């Protein structure tokens, strides 16, 4: 069984690397093209830019133009409900590289503006793709400043993220870990559906901006008071530390309960949750989209950098 | 929670049966006639809004829970081995995984669902096995020998290459085979773009077949009467899509060789009667509905409130039983006091006429004056209008941030919880936290009760927005209806017919979808006919808002008279539309 490992890396690690494949998403957020404009085009290898199918906003079209200009890359639109197309696009691209007899294929994933479904599918692909070639994935997140509101939003249908299913056999108890963000209603609604026996909350501290963790706590105060056993803090800037924090929460329950992680918080925390769900049979990652809110998300110039690689070993139950 | 924990803890802390264990749920369970109806060889679909007690009921049907219930009928069922239920939760955490596979063919989806449900049933059956061994095998040595022998036979049936000699091992191997299957499915998809993994083929045979095999193995070790009812209790079928419910229906139709099904779902969430054969399910022949929200005790002689009060009081007393308050003599009335709006405490006819003069129309005033001093006054005016008049008068006198006690008192708390056990226990929990200390329960001040009820009501209303797919629409519809009723109760002259419910008369499937979703989450209640409490109205009938929303909209928790929904939807928006207000600076 392949297990995923994660470590934090530095800007120097990022800039030193020459990638074989770089994967971006082009969306309505200004920051979706941030990394593409920072990196030197000769270092990013073959480029895949996934875009959102449907009507495109002005910012989205500007971003498409930026990708065209900087990376000479066209956008592959992924329609709603067609996330699995990412798999065939990646397979076609990776198979080309395998013929080039490389030992290690280095992949860059800019997930700043990707839906959780997309980067879960990307990670799922590299985890499960059978090949003698080793893959090393550098996940990059451009930290953003959100124009936020705490008005609850209608959620989408809850689904388990690709590759993140857990076994139903540990069905006696349920532990839930809610990554908290700026929507006060989402965790309450999902909590009502999951009905866990134990509930933990995860808040980014330090967050994207100095006051974000306090704001997150205050927006979710009702939920925390009513339903949460313990609030855990983990920095936005470290996927590795967040992954370790999550493991500390669910490890005591790993053979007696199913752990459901619901990542409403920032994307690096969601990435840590996805890795945990892919590594442990009793852990799942459930998500319900809060919809695309065409809000302004500006990059703060901070990057969260993580390197993920897989190793084949027997995962302890 | 064991008895000792219960004694030190807050008896109202756990408001959800999902989190109840075999140790505490049987303590708290109220045996109702609906529950008794389920103990039969008939297939049942148990319908109830969120929090109505579906899970508590279906869980209690399982052998594991029933064996611990201190009730004469339950003890007889266990002793006679006449009913053996297995509780299978269809949790979102695994059912949510059925929805993330749009690449699968129809056959692939069916196979995947069948495989996972088979494993979930077998996993759940392990608890039944454990409970049966405990109940029917005497002597430690014999217990261990039987456990080992049953487990060896089960592991040979479920995973021929492994030997499980104990229940724990059986559980562990089942988890391993399930995980291997999930990983193999992903590998096949990623590498070859194909479906149909060959891992765990033992669970690929027909749906419920591995469970039936397990039952027959158990029967070879423990003698069960021919008439034993083997029930599969499937909880939360609302998360299953139409195609999966169709597969389940097929088994309801064929009676699955000795298995009977007890399935819970939310109102209007038994999506289809179709089966995978040419013949659909026939209600009455193949299965029966049991509608939980209709407060079964009211079916006979009680009024709606008497039924609510009886149920709520029993729930309260059950929670106290075994806690350190068991012999304290505390009652709901002592804790909450009386509601000045809803209690039977008499208000003089003269005082009512005074309020009518202030708040009602001329015709009502004339009639009241005419009947003043007669017994008819109480029947035709007093009983109908007293609550509304007192509420309206009290609300009209509220100033600034002054505290209110409108929504307080035992009658108000019971009515606002609307027969929904989860809401009632949640309210009691808040009241308990506000009104108890080391020395014991203290009466909760009326203003505190009002604050708690209003807070709950606001949250129920505001949080519905997040509900997937229809949250915004439900919120908008409730707002429209609630405002309409509020206007009628507080701003227009009152008549003896209070408008507090609506008649569905709209030919618009989008609006029906929203109404039915709102019924599902328990914020709109259909007024079911006394002739058939298990019949839910479809695109017709009379509905009311949940009484839990009454504090938010300042409504009286009463049914009142119905008005057509079209009249509410076509009513003009309030004049002070905030979007039209000009900026002041």
C-alpha cells in the first residue's frame, strides 16, 4: 500500500527545482495566476491549466490571458461533475514522460484557486498510478486576503473527496474534525448530518492575516460552544504540522471509530486532511462546497510550500 | 455512558440517539405504540423529520439494544428469540462516497453499492452475533468455544483465505478487505480506466446474501424458532439516491427469504416505489409507512397538547431516572413554571373583552359583548382568542431592550419543541445549564426561558440557509409565511379565526419541492388527517410552521385557521423594504 509523506519546503527549494509537469488552475480569483507570473517559464516543464467550465467572469478571462502570455498554455475546462476527467488528462501527460525514462518526475501543483475536489483527484492520481518512476509533488498555495462575510451560504451535496473513502466497518463511533473558515453555518449544518460522538475543530493560527484566527473563532463561536470538544490550532503555513496535528487527534480512535474530516478552513489545512484520509483506512474527508462566491481574493505574496512523495509500505491499521 | 457516569453528568447533555450507547439509550427510551408496530414481520418505512426519534427507535429494534431494555415485552422478545434486529447505519461518511463516482456505469454503481452495503450489513451483524451469544450461551467456556466456532465459519464464508477465531478478528479482517477493495477500485480507475475490482468477491454475490449466510451459520449454533423475525434496520435512507432506493425496494418486494426491512427516512425522502422488476411496491401489501411526526398518542383520545405533554413528561422523567436527580422530586412544572399565554389559568371575561376592544375587529367585539357572561363566551371567544390576545398585548408593550417572558413556562416549552425529542432535550439541556447548581435544579427564571427559546428559534431559522440544495429557498419561503402570520397576529385587527397555517394550492413543482424539503427538516409540519396518520399529503393539504419558529416570528404555537399558500406568496412585500431606504449621509 502506498503511503504519502509530506514535508514543508522553502522558497529556495521551489526556485531551484526544474519541474517536468506543472499544474495550475485558472479561476475567478486574482491569485490564481500569481505563481505562474513568479516562476521562470523554463523551469515549469509541461503545463496543464485547468479552468472552470461555464460562464467566465472578467477576472477569469484576464487570468486566461496571463496564462497564455506567460506559459503559452491553453486552459482545459473541467465542467461541474466532471472532475474525473483530470485523471485521463494526467495519465496521457505522465505516460509521455515515462517513455523519456526519467527516474524521478517532479510535479508542481498550484492549488491556490483549485476546488478541493481537483487537488484531491490530482493527489489520488499520483498516489495510485503504477509506475517504476517516482513522483515528487510540490504543492504551492498563494495565501490570499478574503473579502469575507459570516452570512451562512447554501451548501452543495456533501461528497467524499476522491481517494479519501474510509471503511464502514468501524461503524460504532464517529469522530469529526471540522476545519473552520468564515462560514458560520457550514460546520453546524454538516455536524447535524454527520452526528459525531466526538467533535474537534481546527483553526489556522497564525492565519493568512494577523486577525484571521480570532475572526474564525468568533464567527464560529456558537458552533464551538455547542458542539466542539476541543479546538486545535495549526499554522496555515505548514501542511506538515497540520497533518501531524490531525494525526494526534484521530490516532487514539483509529481502530475504534471512523474519523470524518470536513475541511472548511484554508486549503493547506484541507490538503493535510486529504493526505490523512488517503493514508488511514478509518479516516475520510467529506466536503460540501459552499459554492463559488465571486469575491475578491488577493494574493498576500506569502506562499505555503509542501513536498509530497509516496513510499510503498504496509499502513498500520 | 454507564450508570455511574449518568449519576454525575447532566441528564440532558446527549440530545442525539446516534451518540447513545447500548448502556444509556435503553434507559432513556420511551416505548410507544409506533415502536410496538415495528415489531412484526412486515416491512416498514419509518418516516420522521430531523430529530423526531427515528434513530432511537430503529436502534432499539436491534438485538444489541433490545436485550438491555427494561420492559416486559422486550424481555419476552429476547427470551423467546422471536425478533432479532440488526442496526445498519447508512452514514453520510460512506454513503457520501457513492456520490463521488460519476465515471461508473449504472452497473458499476449498482455493484459498488451492493458490495458496500453487504459489508456494512455484515459488520453490523457482528454486533448482533455478539449480543446473541451473550443472551443465549451460558457458561464462559461454552461462550468462547461457540464464539470461536461461529467466527471460523463466518470467516470461511466471508474471506476464505483468513481464519478469524474471535469477534475482534472478524471485525478486523472485514475492515481490511473493505480497505483493499477501496484502494483496488481507485488503482483500476487511475491506471486502466476500468471498474469492477475483484477484491472481496464473496460480497459481490446478491445484496444481503452474505448477511443471510451469516444468519444461517448463527442458526446452526443457536436454535431459533422457525417464526423468528430477522430484521435489517437500515437507518438514514434519505442519503441514498433514487437508483439505490430502487434496489432496496426490490428486496422489500421479494421479502428476501426471511429478512424483513425496517428503513428510516425523512418525509418525502422515500423517493420511489419502483423496483428493479416490472412491478412497483404496493403500500399495504409489500410495506407500510409509519409517520413519526404525527404524535401517535394523539391518534386516540388526547388533544394535540395533551399528547405532547404526556410524551415530553415521560422523556423528562426517563432522563432523570438513574441520574442523581432521580429521587429529587423535580418536575417539569417546578423547573419551568406556567405560561401566562398558554396556561388554562382563567382570565376574566371582562379582561378578555378589554383586550378584544384593543386588538380585535368590530364584529368580534360586538360578538364578545353579546356573549359576555354566558358559557358560550368561553367556547366561542375565550378559548380561541385568549392566547393570541395576551401574546399580542404583551408584545405590543415591549420597550427597547426590556426582557420578555412571553415564551416561557412549561406549556410554551413543550409546544415549541413540537414533539421533536431532540429539540426538547436540547432545550432542557440549556434550561438545566441555566437553572442548576451543585445543590440541585432551580426554577429557571421566565426571562431566561424566553431568551433560550428565542435563541433556539432564531438559530433554527437562520441556519437553514446552509442546508444543501434548498437551504436558501426554504429560508425565503419560511420568511414569507412567518412574516405574513406575524402581520395577521400583530398588526391587523384580530378575529376569532387566527391565521396560523396554510393550504397548499399552488401548481408549481419548484414550490412543492421547497415545502417538502422544509417538512423533511422539520420546519413545516403537515396537518395529517386523523383517519390516516401515516399518510403524508402530496401537493395538497394543510401545513403549519413548526412551533419552534414561533418565538422568532412572535407567533402563537397553535394551528389556527388555514389560508391558501397562493394568498401568502402573492401578498405584497412590506412597505419598509430595506433596499429602498436612502443613505442617510
